[in-house]
C-alpha cells in the first residue's frame, strides 16, 4: 500500500459515525489503527467517533481491545493513536448535535487547509438524515469533504435510485465512496493484472474457449443469532447483487484505456448493461434446515432461529445464471452461487473450459479449469490432466499452482478495509462502486426479487453442512458446468 500522496501535511479529521456499533469496533477502529501504526496516514490527523451511545473514548478503546493487535514494541504508538481519538455522543437526525460535532472538529483545525472524511457505519435507515446533517453542519470550509457509505445501497431499484438522487443532491460523485470490501481483497485486485498483463490469457478469454464461469461464496455457519437482520435482506441482496456481481464485471469487462478509476469503472458498467434481468428459469433458491447428525449449531435450521419468522421464505442459498450478451461472451453462462450453513468457507472464481475435441483417452480426460481462490488461502491454479507417474499410462487431475502462502511467504496482505480506507485519503475511487454500477446491478436483480417475494416462492431445503440443495447440481449442469467430484485442491504445505 502507498502512503498518502497529497495533502500529507494538512490536517485531516476522520469521523466515524456509528462508533458504538459492531462494524466500528471489529473493523474500522482496527483498520485505522493499522494504517496509523504503519505510518500510512497523514502526519496531522484526528479521529472522532460519533454515535447515540453515551460513552467515553476509554470505553470505546476497551470495547475494541479484543479486535486490535498491538505488536510488541509498539505499545507507545498504540497509546499515541488513542490520544488522537475523541468521542462525542449525539443523535443522527438533529442538526444541533452536528453543529456540536462541527465545533469539536473545528477545535483542531488551526491550519489553512483541513480535510474531513466521514465514515457512515450506521444503519441504512439513517443514511439520509446523517448525510443531510453532514452537508448542512459539518462540511469542510477550506479542504475536501469525503463520505464513505457502506452497503446496502438500497434494497431494490426504486430505493437505490432514491438514495442515489439524495446523495447527488448533496455531494459531487467524486466525493462519495460506496465501499464494497470485496473490491479490496487481494485476489479481486489481482484480476486486472492476470487478465491484462499476461498474453497467455488474452486469446482464450472468450466464448470459443470458455464453457462457463462459476463465482462462488460459501459460509460454513448460519445466522448465528442475527437472523432478524438477515431475514430482511437474504443471500441475494447480501452477497450476489454486490460482491459477486462486482467480481463478474471484472472478469468480463473489456480492457480499459488506462488504469484510471473512470476508465475502469466505465468498462464495468458496459458489461452490466449487456446483462438482462434474471428470470425464474435462471434461479434456484434454498433455505437450510437442521442436520440431525450435526453438532451444536448444525442441528438447528434457519427457522429455528428465534429472531426469524416461522413462515419465512428468505433464501439462505441461491444459484443464479446470468448471460452477458456481447460478442465476447455470447452463450457463456456466468453463474453466481452463494450460501450459508454449507460444507466449507470459500470464495472463488472457477472458469471452466470446453472439453478437449477429438478425445483419444476414452473419456478419462476432465475439463481444464482456471481457479482464482479469493479466500481462504489466496491462490491461482489451473487444473490440468497429466500422466500418473510410473509404468501405467493412467490420467490424473493435477494443477499448476500459484499459492500465495508458499510463493510469497514474507508478504503482508493488508485487510481489504485498510486498502480501501487508504484509497479514500488518496482520493482514489478505482475500487469503489459508481452510482451507475449500483443502478445496473439493481436493474438485473430487482425483477426476480419482486417475483420471488411477491409470489412467496418457497426455498428448497438443504441440510446444515451440505453442499446446498441436492437440486443445485442439476441446475449447474444446465449451465454447461461439469462437476466430477474426483479432484480437490489441497493447499500446499510450506517448504522447510
């Protein structure tokens, strides 16, 4: 990561709204601490937490303690960090409270240029109140004002457009940072390099060679007591419409003119415009049930969560097929697959190539695949066929493997939030979501969400700890994806 490129000697104030919440203590405070201890932030910086909860900065520090790592020898730096922090309690909808916040910020702004960054770690229901009050009471007078907004960016096309119009009436697009933390992950960032810096991939990146693309997100746990929150969203809104669709756009986009943010994001939007809304024929939804043979949480189904309505039809698993109707990708299905309470934790892109024509191996040869493992254990590997060692002429599936933990042993992989928050300080919007992207994403998903919810379509059951509904294998097969189950990638052991 790069340190601040501009304004490094000017005062910056980082205001965290929602400073008493889970996101703040688990992610944002640890993020700004790591940037601070690495000397990546401006020399003159102040941190202010703001929330409705009445507490002191010492109480905030105590709540964050279990989520923050302080390397040996950096205890003094850690105390300096908290000395640069303040906390102020106030409402989200009263201008008078923001005027007090502005006074608190202004106390430290003794320099001519003073920049302000506001991170909204608050519920979507208060986005409008918070942003209006920031604009009316807390805008920087001589310096920039940047606003970071967490997903969800609406829950359908209507609410997303309402939020977009609201923000556009307050701030210029260049000052709005819609954060999707998946865009800060190492392997997602590497997609551009793999595609456009390696000639080996250029001639095969099309419908002549590629049979299907599967983008998967799997979690081995259920709602963990947060069913009330999840039930209002569901797996499609929570993961597919944002994280997975963003990855799809990076895989399918054309080469941008430059690596500048606007050029990259224009190409991503072009791809999304080539995708028609999902239909009922192209989706399968599921909801996990308890596994009688499981242990602990695995015995409980989604509807066993006391915070979930007993008649809920909210999907915890979904497979959706999307089609990019352009010359490069015509006929190639892009399948988004996401689910909770599955058999493993995994996020990956699996690009499967057409069968080798002119088979001379009596059907033993399996399809080649290019796999980009996003988490856990970042890796890029190509599944190929090889002769097994020895006297016999048998075929085996193996891989050409780039596993980060073995190839880059001493490399430090910053957390996705660290990259993205630093990008905000640098004014780099490359890895943030453009308003046009939000509109196109909801155009693709809103009709099917309305249909599923309007018709009260019941999800298919699947056992906690399984691969998903048994019907999902047949669904994937419809999209020219062949699963043999005969090969499993194993993370290499580090060499001694």
